[in-house]
């Protein structure tokens, strides 16, 4: 775990909160569904170096571009917030120490293989 190969980067997207536990939130990578997150879960994807668009779909859409570097781990926190009708989300890049701690408090989800 947390060992990126020399030619690819690891991407971890995690949701380590219990808030909004009943709400599933979809994660898209370049507009392709990876998985739906739930409370205390994470998605792991090994990617070729390059820039990707990650989108978290909830009551709102939170999107961001992230540049994946070979041989490195990259962490995004899917923060859950109160919305008008249902939960909202906000994606945030976090440092490796914070990301590792968050991922270790969660369970992995199966994700669609990104092609």
C-alpha cells in the first residue's frame, strides 16, 4: 500500500467522515464513473502520468484537475457538507501524511478500471 510504481502514479480519493453516511456520491475520472463513495470509504486508481479531471457528484458537482506524477502518491479528500436538499461535497488536495491517515481509516471500494 502507498507504493507507486516508477512509471505510474497512485491516486487515492477518500471520504473519512460519517456525516451524510446514507448518501452515495459518484466519483468521475475524465467523465467516466469510477465508483460511488459512502462514509468511511476510498477509491484507489493507478494512473499514467498526466492531468486528469476528477468530479464528485452530489447535490453539487465539485471538479478539479490533478496532475499525476510517476512514482508518487496523490490524495484527494471528498469533504461532505450540508446542502439544501441533500449532502454536498468538496474535493480537496491533501498532503501525503494527511491522505495516508484518511485512507487508513477507510475501506476500499471496487472501482471501474480507468482506460
